[in-house]
C-alpha cells in the first residue's frame, strides 16, 4: 500500500471513530435523560438519537422535523384506535393507510409516514400496562428527547470533514 493510500485510510478510520464517539455520547446522554424523567421505555430515546445522528446539522434538522411530525401523528392515531378498537388488525391497517394519506396531505414526507407507522404499531399493537394515551405520550416524549439530543450533539460536535483525495 502506498503512503498516500495509508494516509487516506487513516483519515477514513479517524472519521469513523469520531462519528462512533459522537453517536455513543449522544445515545448515552439520551438514555440518561429518559431515565431521569423515569420514562418506562426510555430506551426509545437512545434509539431515536442513534437514528437521528447525521453528518450535518442541516441534514439532521430536515429529517428530524419529519420524524417528529410522524411520531405525533402515529401516537395520536394509535391512542385513539387502541382506546376504541384494542389490538384490532383491520383498525391497525386502516390506521397505517390513514397515516400515509395524512402525511401526504400535509406534505410531511416519507420520513414522517415511516415514523407515524412505527409509532402506531408500538402504541396500538404492543400490549402495555398503561393506557394507550399514556403510552402515546411517553412514546412522543421519548422520540422528542432522542431527536433533541441528536440535534444538540450534532450542533455542538459536528462530524469532521474528510479531506479530498
């Protein structure tokens, strides 16, 4: 391997290590916030943070708005459907379809639709000890924490640029 190739490889490795460190710090912070708030499924905040971490704040902010909108739609719809229909498969299917139509109508984007569907599944189809409304509220808070922490870490500790070869 030539010296130039070795230097390029070391830059790539360093960039990946820095990104790994950023993501780890963000995920741990997010989990700590979820625990501090005593959220029963606070691990969702860490999951959301890991998903949110992007190379630039602008990219993270754009997709995070979609994810937050989708989470709100899915949580609200899931709470309503679970309250009135339980874990009904037909109602669930109608809810997933309605989320797609709603997200398209408000031009929220595919990211919003995906998060709406995921949140709908979690709120409506997984048995929980709490009411569907409480599960929906917790889910929205957990995802909001994850998004906020991911954006904060991305803003404070941006990903390093890779030098052009």
